[in-house]
């Protein structure tokens, strides 16, 4: 452990500067204006893997953005760890809410990160966490302590649904053969209390379009005489929850797993302050499904949220029109056993049925994925827990996350491997939001902890 700490301390400035250079490239996969930047980032990742010690690295073409594959095989008879990460990032909008430009990384101190945090889009999700694994490999290679084989699969479409990754995995099962998959695209409870994510929610993401008259109409001449698509859409969305914030789509809860009182009690052991939670968000109270507490609502229960809504005139000043069309983007976070394709179909059928005469409705599915639960008695989980315990001084707590990483279920289906989610981000790191950041402490602590996972995984596999 002391050798690991010594190496990290010796090279920490370089580790930080390398990550900063990677964060400068605006690899926004959702916007084609950044296509070349996404490709440039893939090449940067490829080069970093080669320098870190991979014996073989290649750029793998896909129907979308390339996947970077790398490997270091020291003995085919030893276990193999497959590291997954992504080099694409979310759009930086709204730009005006950033306190510094999203692709001009700066280090700032905060109450939670007194040692400093890197502020930039992708700092935590997922460039910073992905790059921890690259530097951990470098550390193990340079110190001659790599105890097993390692493979890397770093994609560029995670933020838009990972369609090409599924295509790639299905066609490269032998290349990707492994004993465990290691991912750092999640978080932990705090810098004092590590945690291991054991459950992820699935996702169904759709766009809806409500169309009324064949053109925008004068609201004085036509108001009250024809259906207003924006008014109708607002009513339709409002009806998707009842007075208990229960989702009203018929069949939506049919396959939802109800956790036992014992399991809910175990979850409740995780440190959580409702007051701090509200203060951090500057809200007077929480809001959600009746009968469940906050940490249950955002992890073990399914949800439905509007992510964007638009239509009509939104410019400066007034324009009195009844819009021809209204739109919304809606995401549904799902729990294990809910099939995202089935939920998408249930939503489409129900939402279409809500439309009154005078408008038509179109539902366009975007992407989705299954939920996932990993057992805490697996070798991979035990290895991760031992690694966290050694670097943080306390055991990790198993938690279920409200987020979605749809490819985790895909990996189990196609590669027959369990995934271990070793996240080092914090809830306060503002991923997907303006002023995203990643603590220097967390970044370096990840580089310290990951080599220990390899060590203990090999020891426990004997």
C-alpha cells in the first residue's frame, strides 16, 4: 500500500494535468457539431492506454463512434479484469449557469473538496473516473505489481444510449472474455464513507409530439375554439401521476419488486441527512411517491419525469399564437424486472389514449436499458470492499443507485460476467449539470484503490 501511495504522490501533478488536457476536448456525443472532437478524444484515450502499458490497443469502428480496446495479457491462465468506461460527455447547456467555461478546466476549492476539485464537463462523468483506471494500470505496470490480465473497452456513446456498444459486444465476445467487469461510473456516500453500488435502475426515454391545427393560429381569433397542443400536452403530462405521486400508466408496476422490510432496514443504515439534502438543493421539502423515504424513491422505486418541454413562442416579448405543435422529452427510471421495451410500449399506448379529439399524438422512443442488481457475496464485491477498506479505513456500504447504466445488464447477458461498480464521485459533483466537477482527493484515491481490487480479486479467486 505504501508503494502505491508513494507512486501516486510522486506523479500526482502529472496525473491531474493529463486529465485536464483530456477534459479540454468537447466530446459531446449528442451533438453532431462535436463529431470531430469525439473522435479526437477517442484517439487521446488510445494513446493514453498505450503509454500506460497496454501491449495491444486498437480503434474499433462501429456504426457510430469508435470503441477503444486495449489489453495487457500477462498469463492466459490468470484471471482477466475487463474495464469499461466512456469518453463522451453530456452537452454543457445551459452555458450561462457555469461559473467557468465547461471545456476550460479549472481547479477550485469547495466546502466538500477543500483540497480542490476540477470543474469541467466530464470531470466526474466519466472522463475523470475512466482515467483513474488508465493511471492505475500505469502504476501497476511501472511497479511490476499487475497480478492478472486486464482489458479495456472505452466507448463514445454512453450518453446517447450505447447503441454501438451493444453491436460491438455481440460481435466480439471472445475478445472481451473476462472473469469480472470493473466500472467507475457511479458515486460513493462521502469522502469518509465509501460505498459500492449494487443496484442500478433501468431506463425508458421517449419524445412526445402533440399536433393540433395545421399552422400556428392567432390566439384571439381562434382561442377557445380549437385545441391548444401546449395546453393539452400539459394536461396529459399532469395526469401521469395521481395525488400520491403514483404513476398512472396501466401495468406499469406489474413487475416491480417490492423489497422486504429487512432489506429496506439495511438500506436505511447508509448515512443520510434529510436537512443537508434539502439545503444542498435549496428546497424547502422533498417530493415523491407516498409511502417511501427519499433514499428509496431515488433507488428502488420507478419514476417518470419530464426532461424538457417546448412549443409555441418563447422569444423576447409577446406573440399571441396557438402553436401547431407541442413537444416533451420524458424519461422513466425502472427497477429490476421491469423490461424497458415493455414499459415503452405501455407508455405509448396509454399516452396516446389520453389525447382528446382535435389533436394527434406521436411517441418516439429514443433509448433504454434494463436495471441491474449484483450480489454482495461475489468475489468481485468482496475484493472491492477489501480495497476500499484498506484505502479509506472503513468498510464500504452496499447501496442501490437511482441512475442507469444500461450496458451492465447487456454485459451479463452477452458476456456472462458480473459487474463491480467502484465509483468515486459524490452526489454534489453536479454530473449532467452546470459546474460539474471531480475532487482531486477522489481522483487520486481512485488511483490508489483500484490496484488493490486487482490484488484481492486474484487472491480470492484462488
